[in-house]
């Protein structure tokens, strides 16, 4: 705030002293007034409330969120390239073919003794069903070429798809020379061919029993020439006949567990076959086997009068 001033001219003229003094007094008064005004203003500044500080406004800046990292995408795994393996050369293997249903004829003759697990069978009791191959023959598993009596199951080994099963039927009158005893025997044959075939029977026993299996066998092998009578073997093949016991009671005639007898080729009459083995389960299976090594016009196998008993 500016104080009003008044410029006073100092004149050195007589008679003006009083006027000068008065003027100076007014000046002092004005100066004093100005001083009071200045002091008043300063006092106001000193004694007054301090100015209120306006709050600092902070701008809320958006937080800088880092962009999300890209998610790793699982690429589909390419399967490994298979290593070329040379195709093995396939050689023919034997396949045992066994029908799966029982024969249609009803049982004939007295039932065979069956040893229950844990029981003792006296020596001399035949454990087989229909050991003499008697009674009615019928198609086994619906196959008319598999005619067997009650109690027996036909089988054959197929070397390849080109092999065929032999035909099974009863040997009976008027060819009684092909029957060892009774009225019938089991016969199977294949004209101009070879085969590996036979019959089998599974019997319930107790483990650890020493058993003996016996049967009579005969073969007819004729080449079709007129060099020999037609009812006799002529230039015969080796018929490769044998019998066996599977102590485990299996149904595979190629099983390694089977105990086999020696091979025979009885082309001129009946021959007895015998083999012994000790049971290793609650069942054993007996097999009759023949496998001629060359084809002939007539290639027939005959089995009769079988027996399975406890060995003495």
C-alpha cells in the first residue's frame, strides 16, 4: 500500500518558516499514518491463520500391467516312425483240430470206473468209458465224417489249410479181421493222402497215481496195385502209430507233457501198445495217434480194446 506524499518546495523565502514547519508536521503525520498502515498489514500477515495448503492431488495413473505371457501351446506329438521290420518267413505249423461238442449217441454198455480225487482205485479196474469202441457211432460235433462211439473224441493235426481230416467210422462185419474183439472197432482213413490223427479220452483221477494205458492197433496201407490181395497191405507206408498219456489232462495231442510209447507200423495184423505215466492233476488224457509218412490208395488205422488202469 503506497502512502500519499506531497512534495513540499523548500523555498528560502522569509516568512515562510512557519508554513514550512506546518508542512513538515503534516508530512510526519502522513508518514506516521503510513507506518501504522504498514505495521497493521504486517501484523495481519503475522497474526493471521496460515493459509490452508490445498491437498496434493495425485493423479491415479493406471497401473501398467505387464501383458500376459503367451501360453505355451502343446504341439501334437508325431508318432515315431516305425522301424521297418523284415517279415519273417512263415513256416507251416501243426494245428490240432478237436471238435467241441459231445457225440450224439447215448452211452452204451456199463459205465467205466472213474477215480475221484483222493480216492484209491484197486489195481485191475479199467478207468475208460467204452474201452471196446462198441455201441452206436454218430457224428461228433455235427460233422458226419467224424463218426465215433460214446466216450471218445476224434482229433487231427492240420499242417496247413490244404490238409483235410481223415474220415472216422466203425470197423464191423463183414470185415471182422479189423475188429480185435466184440462187434466193432474204431477206424479212420484217407484215400491217396496222409494224415496225423487219432482219438482221445479224458479221465478223472487223483494226482500222483501211476497209470498204465494199453490198446490194440492195426493198419492197412495199400498202393492200389494188383501185386497183393486187396485186403492186405501192399507196399505199405510207415503208419507211425503210438499211444500216449498226458499227466496234466490236456487236450492238445502235441503237448510236451504227453508221455508217448514207441512207434509201430502194424500193417499185417494187430499189435499191442502200452505206456505208463504218473498223474499230475485230477485228470489225465489218453491219446491214440497215427501218422503215415506217405500217401497210399488205402491208408486205414484201427484201434480196439483200450484199457487205463493203476499200474501195479
